[in-house]
C-alpha cells in the first residue's frame, strides 16, 4: 500500500495553507506560526514544529523570528512540487525495500519484480514532481461534515441528487 506519513500530511497541510493565504493576500507572502498552524489543523505542535524546521533546512520555507514572525514559503508555490515536499520530510521516495544502493536482500539477484516496480516508482515520482503546491492550493477546501451538497449530474437528468457529507 502506498501511503504518506503523518509528517508528510502535516507538511502538505501547512504548505497548502501558506500557499492559499499568499494567493489571497495578492501575492504578498503569507506567514503563520507553528502554533497557529497546529491549532488550525489540530496537529501536535511539537511534531509540526519539527516538520516545519525540516522544511526550512531543505529550503522550502523561511522562518522569521519576532512578534510578526512565523514561516513563509521560500519560493513561489508554482516552483514547489509535491515530490519536493515529500522528499524534504521523509527522504527519497521508494516503493520497495531494496534499491540500487542496497543489495542486501536475499532475493536481490533472483528477484523478477524489482525492475518493474522501480519503473513504477519512477512514474509515481514523475507524477508527484509534475504536481505543484500551487495546484494543491487551487483546489477548493472540502465541505464541512454534515454539509449538504447539490450534484446536478448530467445536463439531461431530471432532478438534482443530494448528498450529505459526514
């Protein structure tokens, strides 16, 4: 199963928020403190602070000290890919335990699925690299739980379909 770590989830939440706020502020840089982000998204502050510090070290965020301090994007959201974020937080993207550098697996020399899986990983990385933080920020936020959504379906359908989100 392919799954993002909690650290990656938190990084994506925080960066998307900064990108969205920056876009709404007429391209001026939006800043937010770790505490603001932790409270907004109900994330453990200590873990989020570590994630944000790592994003600073990797050059995706800039931090400013002081009363009006906080974190802001180090470059435009269009220039930050989802792959950049995931690699900054969790290291290289992999789908198998083995790699070109690690042939310690007992099956390494007999494995007949390793190369196809590595090609699949390359396609996943290509997709994550082609998706920017700006694209994530452009998606509308999800409707709150319990909200009613109207889905009008095909133009030829007779009645709208009502869905409750929970």
